[in-house]
């Protein structure tokens, strides 16, 4: 799958198209995909640690968040939130880290990139784009990751998938390259001391990336301050097809391409509409596929049975014609033999299950039958139909179950066994039809 990952700051805008697999591969610096991942520089991100009850309804959660964070939010503005689960406090309450940005930031970006909002696969803040880089380098060790370019400095402190602390610092616009070392180190020093002494976080690894990674004086100062060996992300670990220099330049878009969707700030209204469009498209394709599959399955079985029925009918007519032809030439005893022979054929029609299937077309219209078995035993015929149905959602599965049960109520001689697999969203259906056949001895 190709995605275009773009970084947008106050003056900086850069992106690259990549193939997203187990490891990224570079495709182009130009936009070559309709799917976008966007990270923005937004130093005024809102943060709070909040205890919330166990609620599945997203709209209720949003209302609670706005109420609990009202002192931090600007009145009259809508906000998009990223909610990260930290730990369970009690049986019904959980502690969350909540980050928020104004919803209008998303729509500003839509206008800027002139893109359909439903093509935005992930919309995030660039401090979180450092997290997958940190995890790959540091594993489950607590990682202090400092990124610097000519516009900003970003610090993300994380441990595995958990974000412990973040900070974004805009740099002065008149910054000259020779002044960057001092500005970088001042912010590194201040944030590192705050993290260790005030936040009491045990930092185990230091990562420096971006333009800051090419500043030997900064690396030396940071190593002396922390007494830890500085780690610099290596291009070979993350993406193929670009140089180490380009990797440092485009590290934020690369991190955004690898970022977990838990860090998506896309407004909830857009997420809902995207989900509805996705479900609608999937159901349309699935319906077409299911119709084709059912048609193939039903007509294959039905055609085979019909063919046997037609052959039987043709044979019966041929024998009757032959009897009419030879009737004048045979004795009564011989005639009785042929009459008995015809009755046997007529009886075989009663044994033919196609007449059973003809009486229940509504079942075969909805079932995706896998196998049909027919057994004649002790003057009874047992027909079994085995089916397995797969679904895209639990609601679709339950709706189908109600539908098939409603159909089966019309047929009193059908025994049913329907097994639910909610984990895999599938139903296994076994229908059993028994009927007397009274074979003549």
C-alpha cells in the first residue's frame, strides 16, 4: 500500500510517498498516492490526566472530556482528542492521558493541501511522530528523544508504546545556523532536567535526530550532561531507497507513516462519515460477491439435481413409449413386469430431494451452503445442508441470524443447529430434513 506522508509547520512543508509494508520503502518525494498521513507542528497542544468510567459510546466520552477539561479549553471552540489508556484505577474507572487540539486545525490543513478530508488516513501532531522511531531504537527502555530542525525542537519521552512526556518548542525566526547549537542544548538541558528531577522519570536511552543529529558539539554536550551514549536513528533500520541525510531531513514524515492510529486527531464527525462510507463500499462489494458465490453454489447443486431429474424423466418416457410399442406383442405376465418397473421409477421421483428444495427457495436464496448430504435409511430420507456465513460486523451477523430464523419458522419439518462465532464474526448452520419414503418391498 502506498501512502503520502507530509509534515506541515509554520514555514516548513515536506513529504514523501512510501510503500507501507513491514519496513518502509521510498517511492517518491512527490505526492503519488491518494492516501495521506499528515503531521503538524502545534506547540499549544492541550494535555490532562483524567479518570473516566468505562464507557463505549464515543459521544458520551467526548462530552465527559469537554466537561473535565473545560478549564483548559477555549470557550466556543471544538476540539479533537487523543485518549491514551494508562492504568485501571478501580473496577469501573480507568486513568487516561488526554491530548487535545482545536478541530479547526484539521480543516485548515485540508484547505492547505487541497485534499478530500476522507483521504486523510491519519492526522497528528509531530511530537508523536517521534514515538515509533524511539520504540524501534530503544525497545522497552525509557527513551528521551530530541529532534531539531531550523523551525522547531521536539522532545518525546516514551517507553515502548507509552508516551510519558512531550514538549514542542518553536525556534526564533531569525535563528542563524551558528546559534542553533546553543538553542538546541538550552532546550535539551532544561527539558532533560525537568524530566528526571521534576517528573522523576528514569531515562535509560537518549536519541537525537533531525538536523540536531549532525551537530557534533551538541552531541558531546548532551552526552556529558546525561552520562549516556547518544543514539542516532539509522536509515537502514526504517526505510530503504533514501540516504541517511534525506532520512534525517524527512524523519518526521517517516515517523508519521509508521505511527499507530491511536494518535489520530481527525475530528470525530469525519471519522464517522469515513466509517459509514467504508462500510457502505464494503457491503456493496460484499453483496455482489455473495450474490455471485450463492448463485454459483446454489446453481451448481441445483443444476446437478435437475440434470438427474431430467434424465430420469427422459428414461421414463422412453420406457413408456417402448411399452406402448410392444404392448400388443407381450403377455399379461410380461406386461405386469413392465408396469411394476414403471412404478419403481415413479417411486424414485418421490425419493428425489429436488422436490424438497423446490418447496423452500427462500432458504437457498440466503444460504452460502458448503455441503449437502442425502441418506435413505429405514424408510426415511435424511437431507442435511451445511452452511458457513461470514460477516463484517456483529450487527450484520445478528441481523442475518434473525432473518434465517424467520425463514425457518415457515418449515415445520426442518431441524436447525446454528452456532455463533462472535470472535471471527461467522455462523455455522446445519439444517436437517427428515421425511418418510415408504419404499415398496
